[in-house]
């Protein structure tokens, strides 16, 4: 009798220990999923991708139900496993950067984990190794942003000299950002960098080295403009993710406010040196009547620089630049040949086309869509209008200030709607294909 009681007690203890081990393993899976989602967001991934990756990973390890909520600052994940254990965990997102080479590697690792389901501790070790890998040296970032700023300055009707000065100022911006970000927050870093870089452009212009002050400043601040984050937030809100989109939008607004303060302060302090030149609207660019061709070429050159800055895999860059070429050809045809004055319709058409191409390239080349889409969106960002908004604010011309703010918003809205339209078409095609027996059989 006593032996039977001991056996029963041992069985009960073993069952409890087994349950504890299973719970620990489940929690390890959730922690791995959260780390994976955070890594995707911190390297430039979309919130929806991070949510999808975290949930898919949990299901690969045996979860029967998952629920994920991601914003620009936190990811909350709830997972229920076959034993009925339901656990909720969260993790903070502490960094906001774009490193598309690291993003692609982490995304590939996510796919591998979902297919093979290695032990969670081994998977976490491999994930941390990929996160710690340095994907590009600092000199490449500086050279990339200098080349990108020079190209975008010429594309904004600046002269070759304007492009060189903008490249020099942008190189200063990145160098300052690299060191300021280690001691102060992003808002202060952006404000200081914008002030000093704008001051460099103004001083060069004041001594006669430069032709168009607005284009110089527009080119050198492009790397600081949180345009991609604003577009992501607008896309989230328009697709129904209002809370996460609003959070990201507020973060972008704060960064943009720091940018506006830095540039506005520089214009205010150095206004006696430049006078009304800070509000000058450039009406012609390099090449005269052939400027549209120059604009397309310089945009491609600028996108090459920013592709290096965003650490895109070298083998992907030619495809990304082809996408930029399509973007600028569509915009120039609509603006110069078609006479389309509304920036909303130009950016809507261009963003729809390049998003569709990016989706096709991503499917064919087995890479994330954002790798091909990000460089193509940069020439469409309304940098000139954002600069004029700030310069008119400094000079007190509030009607022109509001006009440029509206144009900038229209451009951003057109880009977001174009991206969403492609998403809606793709979703419709997938749903239609799922209803066709032959296609459904082929897919299964």
C-alpha cells in the first residue's frame, strides 16, 4: 500500500514537473517571437509584418491561438498552446532605424524558424547573432547619404554646385547624428543636426558658393525627414489600424518638429546674410528644356546613394534603381507631358505602379517588398514643400506657409493611397483565386 502511494506521488510530481517544463518552453517561444518582431520593426519593417511573423512563429511551435498588437513603441503577444496554457508577454521597441540588409536577414531567419522549428534557445542565439552583425561601415553611410543628397538636390532644380554643398552638409548631418544619438534623444539630435547642417548651407550661399538656397537645404535635410515613417503611419490608419498608425504618426510629428525647429532657427539666426533668398522658388533646373531627363537621372543617382545608406543588399540595388526610374518617368510624363498639376494624382499613379512592381520583384526574388519600394518612394517625398513651409513660417507669410503644408500633405496622402490600392488589389486576387477549384488545388 505504501509503495503504491509513493508511486502515485512520484507520478504526480513528474506530471507537475512536465507541466512546468512545457510552460517554460511555451514562454521561451513567446519571448523568441517578441524578439523577432522587435528586430523586424527596429530595422525598418512594417508593424503588420512584425505581428504576422510573431504569430506565425508561435503557431510553428504548437500554438493553437495567437493575438498580437504592435505599435512603434511596444509589441504585445498572447499565445495559447495545446495544453490550454495561455500566456501574454510584451516587449519595448527602443530603436527606429532603417537597415534593410539586416531586415532581410532577420526576415529570412523568421521563415526558416517557421519551417524547421529549432529549439527556442538555439533559435534565439542565432537571432541575436544576426542582430549584432554590422551590415555596413560608417563611411558607407556617410558616402551614401552625400551621394543621395547631391542627386536629390539636382532633381529639385538645384545646380551641380548646390548638389556638392548639399552633399557636404548631409555628410555632416550623419556624422553628427551618429555621435549625438549616443548622448541625447532623437528629437534633440534631429534639431541640432538640422540647425548645423542648414547653417553650413546658408554660410556657403552667403559667400557666393551656391545658386539656390532652398534646394541646398532641401537636399541635405532629406535624410532627416521622417517621410517613410509618416507614410507607414498613414497606411496603417487608412487600412484600419488607427491606434498603431496614430502612435507612429505622433512619433513622426515629433521628429518633424525637431527638424522644423532646427531649420527655422538657422534661417532666423542667419537671415541677415541671405535675406529673401531663403524663400526663392526655383523655376528651372540643370539642362533647361532637357531638365526632365536630368531629373530622372539625378533621382536614380540619389536613390543609389540612399540605397547604400539604407544598407540594401548589393545584388538588390539594380532592381531598386529600375523601380526609381519607373517612378520618375511616370511623374515627369504626368507633370510635363500630361499637364497634371495636382501632386496627389502624380504621386498616386507613381506609387501604385512602383508598389505593384515591388510586389512582383519581391515574389520573384524572394525578398521583402520594402527593399525595392523604399528607394522608389524617396524622390516622391515632398521635401521642397516642407522646407518652404518652414521658411514662410520664419518670414511670417502664413498663407504661403499653409499652402505648402497642404501640398506636402497631398503628396504624402497620394503615396499612401497608391500603396494601399495595390494591397487591396492583391488581396482581392488572392481571395478570388481561393474560390476557384483549379487554382486552389494547384496552391495546395
